[in-house]
C-alpha cells in the first residue's frame, strides 16, 4: 500500500495584538491565527477552508474523506501545502469521478467558521452500520472529560477555537486537534486516522462544540459509535444519531452528562469514580 507524500507545512498558531482594558490599560494578548487554505485537486480549485493551520495536510485529507470525494488514502499521490500562497495541491492517481456534478450542490452548515458539505446531508446515511456491540463504561466518560480538562491547548492560551479529540474505548487520548471551526478539527482527525490506518469502531470522539448533523454524519462516516461534547446537540443531529444507533453524550462536565441516543451503548456504574 503506497501512502501519499505529505509536506510538513509550519505556521504560527497564535498572533499577538495590543489591547486596552476597561481602565484604558495597555497590554499584549495572544489570539488564534486564522488563514485561508485553498484546496486544489489535480489543479482544479475545490474549496477554501478557513483554518488555524495546525494540521493542514491532515485537514485536507480528512476533508476529502468526509466529503466522500476520495474513497481511500492510497488514491492520493501527494498533499503539498504552501503557506506562501495559502494553498494546498492534491494529486490523485485517477482523478475524482464526476467531480463537477458531485461538487455542484453545496450545503452551508452551522459549523463555526461556516462549514460546508457537498451533496445532500443525508446521502448514504442508511448505508452506515456502526458496530452493534460497541459499549462504553461510565467511568471512561469521566476519564475522557478529565483528560480534556487538563489538556494543554490553544484555547487556554488564546481562546476562540474549538477542540476535537479521539480516544480509545478505555479512555486513552489518541489525537487532539484544535481549529477555528469544529468541522475542520474533525476533518483533521479523520485525515490522521486515514494515514495511520486507525479504525473507528472501538473509538470515542470528543468535541467542544455542538453535536450538529454535520458532526454526527462525519463521526458516522469514520465508523465511530460514541460522540461526546461539553455542549449540546441539535434536532437534526439527534435524529441522525438515533437513526444509526450512535451514542450522543452532551453537556459533559465533571460528573454530569446527558445520554441522548444509543442508551444501550453505555454501561452505567453506580459507583463510578
């Protein structure tokens, strides 16, 4: 199996600005970077993503994966990011079939930073089958929430970003990505899973943002049966998760959470620490 050649583009994740407080006192603070990344696939401009820039190669791969434009990471020859022109060039082995038709319909989503998906949001959702026997212990939920609470992050330094993380079923942190929009962070994790050959059937996904339909569908496409958030969900996010048997846990903070769907996937432990 031939994996794609990747650049290793580096960019500053924060930017210092001068501010005045309510008393007119001057100081310097760090704010998150935000930059455009225009994606070209086989020399054809596809989309411009607004991103923090922390994992641009993985973001590009995950975007192509979650948009269902590329079915295998081995279909891609290279991903080359050039921040001097704010662009990434993707070369595929055989092109994208019917690319004009497949990218003609765009849905602007509720994602921060204005996320978007090509085609109908519900396309192929009935074909997704999550592992029926996947279960999660209540104590693992608490462990995940505690790990996120203590994780070093751009958010703690500068605010104004969303974080996403992938955990093992035992609560081991595998990936942590921050970006200006949660849709970018989930795409970057999808890209890293692709590169590392990591399957989602026994994994847990955590996001600081809302569990919207876009987040649920992307999680399902990655084969992940558990989505956790410190925020809430939307009606459509709830509907899709319930339809495919995904466990949604919202308002996860301290020892509190709300299990919205997939009730049979959680093992409650009355004495969970």
